């Protein structure tokens, strides 16, 4: 129930922008409703005519509603403040309309019908639990504070219609959020497929280079990291002797072995063919050279049956590095290791 009521409204910039627009439309709707109530109060022959309390409340809505746009809405929609803002807004609206309807004669007043606009607004905004909760609050407020103490058949009919309209709005909300969830899942799946190597299930070159670029930016703030290229020695012979299925199985095993040799916060990626990339943080308690050696040993164990080893090229990341130049340094180091007989690690930084 709590998760349903306080569901995060936005998880990305586009969704946050949608909610900012939605609040803007709600402000406009609130101002139109307030002006309509003020005009009604000025012209109606009912007891509320000319009531200064209603004029003051309407003026507060007209002046106060635009103040919502001064809030940090984009940030608020990404956490619990978003739902709290929307619920507070609806509760305040319900309270104001309830007071106005009570002053206008109770159940015979048409003013409470303004809340049907609020319910419709909620249907395209709130999660289903929120629509039901606010609809129940509105219906209960009508019965307890507007229709009481003499509840008529007309009042019960009005409450029944409002309850039914609440359920219709909740259904519309459920469909809207289900469509959004499907769209979000599709986008996440597409992003995952675009950044994952289909054979090994680990990140691909695209994601690896993006993270290397991020590591270059982070190095300007003193964050130390290293990029390594791991190229398999003797892999072609596996394909030639045992077929591509055996080669694919070996690549998958190597990817898993490299992943087990680093921390969860590090990145292991397949860059193409039998070449892998590793992006790892370097701390005072770790050594880039020892990490390279650990990767070499991991490949030697995974490829022992096929006598496959690895040549590892190491390049430390420095502030201002160009990603292409950085990868070229690691590539040159890797080829030096391979030309020296393979099954070793080499760095241009030492």
C-alpha cells in the first residue's frame, strides 16, 4: 500500500519534465475553478452570495497556485516529495471546496461538483492507489461535512456517482501507469541490449568506452583508475581444432573468470573477437601491475584445457586523457606483451 501511494513519479529527465508540465496545467485549472467560484458567489441568489470568506479563499488560490512553479519540481518528482506535493494539493483543494459548499447551503450547492475536475486531473497523474485514496477522501468529506446532518436521497445519489467516478478514474490511472511501465521496460531492455555483448552477457565496447570516458573525467578529481586490454593467445587454434562452439564457450568462461578477478564496481567488457577490456579503480591498497597479473592468471586457469593464455596491456588513466589515445596506449602495451611471447602483462607507464 505504501509503495502504491508513494510511488516515484519520475525516473528520468523526460518524465520529470512531463510532471512539471502537469503541475503547470493543474495551476491553470485551479485558477479557472477559483475564478468560477468567485463569479458564482457574486451572482448566485443562494446564501453564499457576496460572502467575503469565499472571495478571500478564491483570491488565495489565484495568487497561491502559481507559487507551486517556484518549487524545485524536477527534483521533487524523483523522490517522495512528488507524491506528497500532489496529495497535499488535492487535500487542500478538497478542504476549500468543502468549506465553500457548506457555506452555500450544503448538499444543495453545486460547488462540490468542482472536485470532479480534480478527480479527472488525478486520473492522468496519480497512481491508482492515490486516486482511490483521494476519491474516498472527497466522497467522505461530502457526506460528513456537506450533506450532514440531514442526508437526503439526492446527497446519497451524488456520493454514489462520485464513488463510481473515482473507480473509473482509478482504472484510467492503472492503464496509464501500466503503459508507462511497459514503455520503461522496453527502453531499459533496448539500452541493455545496446550495451551488452550477446555471447558472454558482459558489457560491450560501447559501454566500456563510455565508462572509460567517465573514469577520465573522474581522474580530474583525484580518482585513480586503469584501463587494461586482455587479448587471448592461441584462441584461433581452438576454433580451428574444436569448432566455433568450443571457442564461444571459452570466451564465455574467460569473461566470467575476468569478472571474478576484479571487484563488482569494476568493469569487464568484451571488445570484439577474443579481446576483452577491463576498467578498474586503483587504491592505495591495490597495484595496477598486480591486477594485470591477476587477470593473466585468471585467463590461464580458464583456458588451461585449451592451452590458451592472455597478453595484457595496461594504461593508467590521467586527467585530460583522450579516450582514443588511452586505448591506443593499452593496445601498444598489449602487443608488446604478445610479441614478447604472450602470457604476460606489459605497461607503457613503467
